[in-house]
C-alpha cells in the first residue's frame, strides 16, 4: 500500500507538471493552467475509477491529490524560466507519469480480479487518458497518436507487471522494474526516433 | 438474449472495422489503429453503461468483445488493399453499427424501466457516441454533425422499436425490422443526398 | 428543495439556449442543434453525477429536464431572427447558466459531505463542462480557456456560497447573492476586458 500510494502521488505530480508546462506554452491564464494541470493529472485515474465503479473517484476522497496538483502547478510556474527546454521537460514528466500510472492502473485491475487482458487495457487507459484530454483541450493532436512509441510502452509495462506478479517477485521490485521498462522504452524510442510502421493503403 | 448478444457482438465488429478503416486512413501505427478501433466499438456502450450505472461496463465482464475487436481490426488490416473504396466501406460498416447499436441501447433502456423518451436518447447515445469519439480523436468533424441524416435515423429506429414492442411483435422480427429501418434511412439519405434543412439567421 | 429545483431547471434552460444559439450559428440541422443544446445543458451535471456516483443521472430520472431542453431549443429556434446580436445573447445565457450551475454543483458537494475544496471543484465542473463539450463539438476553442474571466468567476461564487452557508445566511438569499456574484464578475470582466495575466516564458 505504502509504495503504491507514494507512486500514485508521484505520478499525479509528474502529470500535473506536464499539464502546467503545456498550458503555460499555450499562454493560458493561471486558472486555465491549473485546470489543464488538474485534468491531465486526474483524467486517466478518474476514467479508470468510473469504468470499474470505484466511487467516489480517488481524488475526491483524499485531498492529498489536490494539494499535490496545486503544489506542482505553483512550483512549475515559479521555476518556469529555469526550464530552458520546455518540450524536453514536458516530455520527461509525461514519460514518468506514463510509467507510474501504467502500474497503478494495471495493479488495480488485478486487485479487482479483472482478466489480465482487461487489466492491461485499464493500465493503458489510466496512463494515457490524462494526456489525451490535455492535448484535446490544448488543441494539439493527442500525443498517443504521434509517431513515437507511446501506448506500446504502456502495454509492454503492463504485461511485465503481470508476468512478474505471477513469478511472485517482490512487489516493490516489480513496480520499480516495470516503471523503468515503460520509461526506457519511451526514452529509447524517442532518442533513436523509433516508430512502429504504418500501413500502406492503395488509393483508388 | 441470444439474438441480442449476437447483435451486440456484430455491432461491435462493425464499429471496430469502421474505426480501423478511419485510423489506417489517418496513417496511425498499429497500436493507434487498435486504440481507435477499440474506442469506436465500445465508446457508445460504455457511456450508456456509465449513465445507467451498469457496472463494470460490459466489455470488462466479457472478453468476447475484446476478442471481436482484435479480430475485426487484424482482419481489416490484412484485407485493406482489397478494399478499394475506403470511404464507402467505412460508411457501410458505420451504418450497420449504427442500426444495431440503436436497438441495443434502446432495448436496455426499456429493460431498465426508463421512460421511452429516455430510452430513445439512450439508443441514440449508444449508436452515435463511439463514432463521435473516433472523429474527435481523428481530428475530423464528428459525422453526427455532417449534412447526411444520421442521428435522425437512430431516433426513427428507436421509435419503431418501441412501437413494435408495444404491439407485441416477436422480438427477433422487431430487431430485424428496426435495424433495416435505420440502415435504409441512412442509405437512402446518402444516396439521394437528402439532408434536413438548416436555419437561416439574420446577421446584424 | 423548491428554489434549488427551480434554479436547476432555469440553468438547464439557459445552457440549452446558449447551445442552440451556438449550433444555429454553426448551421447544423435541427437534430444537430438539439444534440448540442442537450449536451450543453446536461453535460456538466452529468459529469458531476457520474463523479459522485449519483445514478442514474438526474435527467434520466426526471423528464422535466428533457422537456425544458426541448422547449428552450424550439423557442430559441423560433425567435432566432429577433435576436440581432447573436454573440451577446449566447454570452448572456451562458453566463446565467454559469452562475446557477455553480450553486447547484457546489451545494450538491456540500450535501454529500465532500470537503469544501472538492465542493468548489465540483461546482466549477458542473458550471463549465457543458460549455466545454459544446465548444469542442462545435470546433471552437473552449470558452473556459479564452481570455475573459470564466472559471475564476465560478470559483469565487463557490467560495461565497460556502462562506455564506457557514454564516448561516438564509439559503434562498445565499443562492441569489452567489448567482449575482458569478454573473457580475463575468459581466464586469467582459465589459472592461479584464483578464488574468498570463505567464511569460523565455524561449530558448
């Protein structure tokens, strides 16, 4: 429970930071920035909680999530001039959030006795949906459909988590390995500009 | 139950196919294609289940939905070069899904003892919402707001289903008639470029 | 309960009217207009009900909401030529809905024993989400991110409501004061083109 809760807060902070950076970049006013940060941080987990009828959704029961978001937003706003390479920072925090929330979502699916396939889908939804809403609201093409490996990293991470669980690896070790796998796949994919091939269609 | 379940799977396959075609057209990578296929196929039913608190939503309880989507996606990808007229195929599968999901949604509304007016709205939401999400994610204007008769066909179908139910017509016959009505209205509307009139406003 | 229910219907009518005006402006057909009116009117309250697991969502239990939306839509369509300054009318109805739905959402949060901070967020979601969906579907930049004070007015109203509740001010008086505060802040902000400052970022 302990490391699980800590990771959930950490993922929330990471996504709130990525949301704040995206919103500042779009020149929104302070409340607009906070709303984007909030939606990015809680969007994926909220959809997950609604889907499995885990209500009221976690951030409504526990104010620490809201405080974490407010703190991350204010901190990011204050140090924004220090962050020279905005898109790199945004990418980094987005990737950390992605790794952590893949675990959270998949693990909750397993705990609810959902089928592993559904748990993988739930992990992917938890990890990606906040960013998708952020991008739709900021009028960007959702990052999930951009060329770099993104959802694939989540799916690989979720599968790893389930395999390691079945091998009865220690939970904390499992979480750390899984997070690192998601983050590494994404870092390597972007670094070497890896992408999955797309399909060629014959136009009439 | 039998024909109902069969129709639900069939509608899922039809919408997964339409989502796959739309995503291939947008040159998404395989996971992007699967995500769009998945969201198109389960979007409407998931919103319906959330609205009436029918949880966990159907595809989380029954893996056949997920298998049907994966199967339809892979099959569509494999035969994509055979499908010469992409937009025609997309239109056709979208229309079949529309007809079937109108029945599913309206029927579930009736079974939950909702008022007929609410059941009609529920049928329309079930039938149209997957396509609306598909179009938003693919950055197209939602098909529901395009000129061809679309939501109107669902509403006509839902009303037919309710009237035939009250006339105590055999359920299977009712389902087949209703589906054919929705599909026919839409086919005729597109064939003859029928559209509802829009309102003229006086600009200042 | 009485004034609460009356305000909820009034807010529904105000948002249905603003949705109708936006949809006519986009030259949608009658069903498209109705769908936008419907989504604008019930979007915020539906998300609120889903978040706090208050199901089935209010408009499914009580047809008066649906009738209010249908009535407002038809009435607005009929008198559209009389409304010379479309954007002014849209702004006005949107602002009235905003004021009323801030109260409804915040009050429901308080009644559900949610923390005041969460109640404020719930009030803001109830008030703004319908308009956000309307703008996304109409392919406009969500009004919430435009330059005028918008979410800030909701938050100010929600805080006022909570303070006046704690001061044990008469409920009806409280509702009226709060609504007027939200509406006044927004009117003044637009009239004098007030806006919150945005952040300056140093580009590399």
